[in-house]
C-alpha cells in the first residue's frame, strides 16, 4: 500500500511541532557541537544572558593547581565536598530569577524548553534546586537567549561560579545569567577556546559532573567560611542547613625508613617491663600493696592519666550531630581552603566522548 505525500508531510510537521514546543517533558538541549569552547569566569554573565545576575557568592581567589592531567575526569554529583557554599546563606537569589523570567513569556518559554518543563512549572522547578558554588572548573552546556529563542554553547565554568543543582547533583542553572545548563556534548574537530582564561585555568583540571546513581534529598558541601561540612537539602531554602561531624583523619604513617636505627621500635611481645634502677650492692625493695591508697610511701601509687579539659564552646552545633562523610577529599587541590575534591572510585576518567585531545 502506498503512503500519500500529504500524510508524510503532515507527520513531519507534527514531529517538528513537538520538538519546538518541547513536549514530552524531556530537557530540550539545543547545544550545537560547534568548534568553540567558551571560558566563563565566575562573575561573568555569559553570552546573551537570560536574566540579570542573581549570584550572591563573591568571586573566587584563584591559584595555579598543583596537579595536572591529560583529560577531564567525571565526578558523581552526589560526591561529598564536590560543591561549596556558606551555611544557611544561599549563593543564588532564586526569587529574582523567577521574577525576571516571569516578566517575559517568550523568555520563560525558552527556559522551560531547555529545562524540560512547562512554562507554568518554571518557578517550582527553580525552587526545587539547591544553591551551591562550584569548587572546580566544570564543563557544561550553557545557553544564551537572543531573538526570542535559546541557543546552546559549550562552556567551562570557573570554580566559584554560583549554580543551582538538582536531585542528582547536576548543575542546572547558572545564577550569574539565569541561564539553563545541560551536560556537555562532544566538540567537533579543530575546536578553539573562546573567552579569556583565568589565573590557574588548566584544561586537565576541568571536571564533568555526572548524575548520581540514586536520587538525593540532601547534598554535603564545604562551608567556604570556616571549612566545616554542611548538609543541605535539595531546595532553594538554606535555613535548614546543619553541620556534620568532620570525617576522622587517616592514621599517621610510621616515621623512619626500614632499617633506620633512629626509627622508634615497638616493644617485643610479652617482653617484661624494664626494672627500675637500683644502687649497686643493694637489693630492689619489695613493694607491698598499701592499706590505704596513697598512704604507703614505700611503693609509688599508680596515677591515672590526666584527662583533657572540656572543649571550648563552639558556635556550631554539638559534635554529637550526624556523622560526616566517610572519606576526606584528596584531589585536586583547590584555592578555597576547604579541602580537596575526592576522586570518585566509581567514576570513569576520560574526556567527553568525541572531544579533540587537549580541549576539555
């Protein structure tokens, strides 16, 4: 049976309409895998921003990282210490974003298509994300708004950039320009860098955040003021933040090298306790148990080891709060002083598929 040309044209038009309107609830990533990777400093609004800046976090102090690599590594969005922030203080003014987007229906519609929600659901979507600060340069697909429509571009966001993350720990909104974010896509061959590199930018230090395996309701961040561990709800309201007990440091490594006579040695098993020195020609006095503790001067009375004084009061919650993460972050070294971002043992290391070598 032959299919009429009119039927084919109608089906094609319907498919096109579905793509344009973003039906189905799937995020409408409009990123074009062009040959440009735009470097976006933390305080910059980016090309063709959606809104005014809603970022409230101060720009970062950068330094040259100590570790280098040949490709970006992927890190799970649920990794403790991946993001930073300030206790009970949001790094993004979500209500300002909602107000700016709501003032322009066309802009709201473009944002909604990228976010994969209806225009009416944009306020709820934004309020359901958690404000955090990137602690590492991060590769994303960013979006600009011009001429009534959104366009995507590949970008690296500087550490210190204020973003909103979802319940998988993935950055979804850049606060400085109100732009929706999506995972990065491969770049075409011959890619070039756009924008101006910041001090300390190294392609090998760029990370890619991947969704956590399970939905998360809280995320563990580093307080950028006092470097404590904070648990934050996946929500725009930071008033429920609470401090976690810091993870236990690893045991100290033994000092000295094998065979070094200066290294301390452990006593041999079942070795007798060293005898006290006795003057030559005299027998060691026999000690008998005292009748009253501390009154017999012939034998020293065992003294209990001194106890530590009570710790000084802290402005943070009591250390009997919930325990913190099991591991201390170990890499890479970051300038915010809050520790290191941990390697994710379950994540794979490598560039975004299809990205030319040397460009991350």
